[in-house]
């Protein structure tokens, strides 16, 4: 199999590379789906490299080096550098960062146009999408479910949703689509070029699997129904997986994530809240807390309608959450570096001893 179809380019191969390159197509418990020059296979991590803190644990979309073993699980020995990377705070207490996907070109931030539409959740997804280094695109799914007695009424509602989202996400492309009727799907084909990778992000029931199937032109993902009373769905996708479509584009589908804790979003927050941050640094006092101080540009913008109070509160909430995780990340980086130093010291001692 030609790994170039999966986005691998010769310049990605390190000079000191051992083994052969592969791309991670799925992550299971302790086992990884892989594709390499020999086709589809599975792999497990080499203990020495990964559990001593020497390598980043792979996630879906990663390019890795493997020792290929015919008829058995191959051995994953190295994670290659990532072009883009999406992660969140692990919802399990004390677990730190959770890798979600890597090496993608575009992030489809998805919200459904039903009872589950939630702008605050979208702000979280958008912040992490910007942080990943890829280009975010907002996809409003299930446009056919909009209330309205006639087509003209539904079109007006759809336009109203689009305007609302554009106001909260300046500079980000917004598309309203229906996987059931096919409406709006043509606008997404430009992102689906051969060799490109798109990651789908959205909560359970938003229609990620249905959209994958609609764009693929065939059923490549199982689809579950949603509950009619609240529009929420069950988890159709149980693990992150990369799918190669017939047109050569790749899609990384992810399980629905209702809990989306901030991790490192120092860059993403500024990109997602450009409308907020343009008022920062314009206050009379450099140490302004944006509360009751005179000459506060933020309070003035809120009072004259240039900035909504709700938008400001969302920014502050995510900023506080990001500050906590930034401190936590610094601690984990220090711990990882310390473990690497200990591992290097032990290896040197072993060489001297034997």
C-alpha cells in the first residue's frame, strides 16, 4: 500500500529512522490500528521507548515508526513530529492531558440545529480547534429539523443561526447542512481534497457519522437515532478512527465529547475571542481588572453594545480554566523532563557497569 495516500511524505522520515513508517488509524485499549506499506495491521507500544517518557503516546492521525511483524501485532517504536494536534483535559480525575487527534488540515466544529444547539460549547470547541494549529470550519448540521411551516421560513431561521454564529466566530467559515436532504453539502467538498485530513468534533448526537456517510457517498459509519424529546444522542463512535474516503480525503471521527476541559489554549483563546481581546490593553490603567476601574475599555465596550456581557463572561471563564491547566501542564512538563533525565542516567550507568 502506498502510504502517500494517507498523507505521508518522504521528508517526514527522520535521518536516523529505524523500521518503516505507518499511520495510526484507530486507538483501542493498549492496541492501535495501523496502515503501512504492507496494508492494514495492528500494533502495540514498545515498552522501553514509551513507558520511560521517551516518546509521545500516539493518537489517531499520528505517523509512527514500527517494526512490522507479519501475522501478529507490530511494534510501535517512535512517534514522528506532529503538524497539528488536538487535545483536551482528560475527564478522568488526575489523568492530565488526553490526546484526541493529530496531523489534520481542517477541523469541522459541529453543532446541530435542534434543541441541543449550544453556543458556549461551540466556543470551547472553537478555542481548542484554533489551538491545534489547523483551520476551523463551523458546520451546523440537521438544517432540515428547523421549525417552520414552509421552506422560506426555514431558510430565514437558518440564516439567523448563521449570523449568530458568525458574530461569535469572526473570520471562521460557517455552513448549514443537512445530511438527510443533501442541502449545503456542496460547500464542504472544497475541504475534502485528496490527501487532506479533516477531524470532526462535536457532542454526541450532532450527526458526525451521518455527515461522514453523506460526504463519502456510502455508509462507512454506523448511525444511531437521537432522542426526540431533547435531541441528544448515544455515542455511535466508540473510539477515534481515521477513514480514507473514495475521493482520497481522510476523515478522523471522534466520540461525542460533552465534557471538553481546557488544556493548553494560550494561542487558541486569542484566535477564538479576537472580538474580546481587541479591547484589552486599551484601558486607562495597565493593571485594570475590568470591574469598576475608571477608563476601562472593556466595561465601556459592554455598556455601548460593542461587546456583549455574555461573551465577556465566556472569555473570563475559559481564561481562568486555561490558567489552571497551563500551571498544571508546566508541572507535568517538568516531571516528564525529570523522568527522561533519570532514564538517561540509568542507561549511562548500565553501560559503565557492564
